[in-house]
C-alpha cells in the first residue's frame, strides 16, 4: 500500500468515527452517511439512523458524482433542501473530504427528517395556544419582571449570572433592592429566591 493509499484509508476511518459520533448524538432524526468517492458504484461505507432506506455498498448520489468530476466543487454545502425516496422533506449538509493531492476521496453527509420536526412544531403550537375567552389572570406577581430585570442588570455589571453571585454580592444586591422598595412588593422574596436559585431562607438572611 502506497503512502497516499494509507493516507486515504486513515481519512476514511476518521470520517467513519465522526459519522458514528454524530449519528449517536442526533439520533433518531438525522441520518449520517459516509461515502467513499473512489468507488462511486458502491460508495456508502457507513450509514447511521437510516432514514433513506439505503444500505452499505449502495452507489453515491449526484452530488458525489459532481465532486468526483470536479475537484473545485464546493467542499461544504449546508442546509440545502432535499427529499427522501418516499417524499419526506429533508434538510441536508454535505462535507467533501480531500486527500493531500486535493482530490475528493470521501463525503460526510447529514440528512435531517423535517417531517418529524414539523409534527413537533404543530403539537407545540397547539399546546401553547390559549383560546379561552372572558377570563383574565396573571400567575406572576406584580413587578416580578421588573425585579428580575434589576437582578439581571446587577449580575451583568459584575460580569456574572444571578445564580453565580457570591454571598457578599447577593447581600449587596439585596440592599439595593431594599432601598429601591422592591422588598415591599408582594411575594418579592419568592421571586428573588427563584431567580437567584437559592432558598427563601437564604434571601431573608441576605436581606438583614
């Protein structure tokens, strides 16, 4: 085996490992395929989360043939519309892999089933739709959002987050909120504790 052949084999092996990792991460809605473009009639080396019905040893696609014919063909094509054989709509990304001579030898392809996401989107839209009429209610205490914004601003001034404030920083924050009159707001301690990620007892103690 020549040095170039060893290099190509190594690149293909790495592509297969990456494909396996991506497949496990994005299961079950994303198909991940590795093509060996050196053998276009039997190019598929690996396929994870099989959504297209193809198999190892199946031929390459039109895009693969285009890369084989033209080393200048774009190496990265992302989020382009595609379609499975049964008509399901897909979103695809294709990454061409070149060896040290600049020749395309492989492709790593991701195909996302959009039908699944559209179904989830429809369910979420239905669930989040409030269609009742005649009733007005707020489950959030008055001025609660203003208190949260004040806490966020304080944390940002210290280049941190509300949950990451240290004890002395929390105590200084409580004094600011007290001076601004926010501790007089109904359920303010509950709102502050929830936003800081601490107990109400801690908030009462910090406010002393």
